[in-house]
C-alpha cells in the first residue's frame, strides 16, 4: 500500500520536538539581546562623552553634559556650552548655548554614575575633566529598580585629563 503525507502522530511528534527546541533556545536569546543592549549603551555613552570633550576643545570653552536625576544617566542627557563654568544647570540667561539632546533610555539597562558624575559632567576648554580633580565612573548593568545583574556589565571611566575608556566588569552598579 502506497501512503502519501504524514499521520497525525507523526505531525504531533514533530510539533513537540519543535516546541522543545524553541523553548530551550529562548532564554539564551533573551540574555543575548539584553547583553547586546547593555554593550550598545556603554558604547553610546562613551561616544557622547568623547563628543562633549571634542566640543569643548573645538569651542575652547566648558561643555557640560547633564541629566535630570542625580547619578542616573539612563534617560535624556543634554549637552551644552557652559559659559559660566562647569557643573551648573543650562541657562540661556547665563549665555549657555544648547548643543544637543541624547536619549539613553532603556528598560533593560541601568546607567549609574558615582558621586562625581552626579547631575553634571563637564569638560574644560582644554579637554580636561572639570570635576575638581576627581575621575568619573559610570557603570552600565542589566536590570533596573535595584535588581541589577552584577555578574556582567561595563564601566565607563573618565580620567582627570578627559580620556574616556570602557572596561568590562562592575562592582555593584552603584559606583
């Protein structure tokens, strides 16, 4: 007897095997997407910091990056020429010049700065970090609302001469 097609049992077994394979691969896919998003945010932040330093050198004036929430850099960041000196809020009446707005918002990634990073990071006209001789450290971790994965992560550091570097590893996502 010549059969064409598949029996119901064969179709059910094939579907069951497919479900097992997809469910085994899904958690690792989620981890990969979150890890990729974390790496992307670290790279974006480093690029923004380097651009701010470049603007300070080009304009020969202080350029400041600011965030609205103390120590939390995972939202909207503003870049502006800070004519009254570093580490103060944008004010057109002071002669500050708005340069651009950058959105680092992410639901899976936390971007937290140390006390030096506070609400402002400034570069002086000679490209040096204008933070009272202290370095800035910003940790990028997966997670949010205090539930951070500290087993993986990246740290963006700015030394006192303004050099921006990215390194693997974090302490607690609250530097």
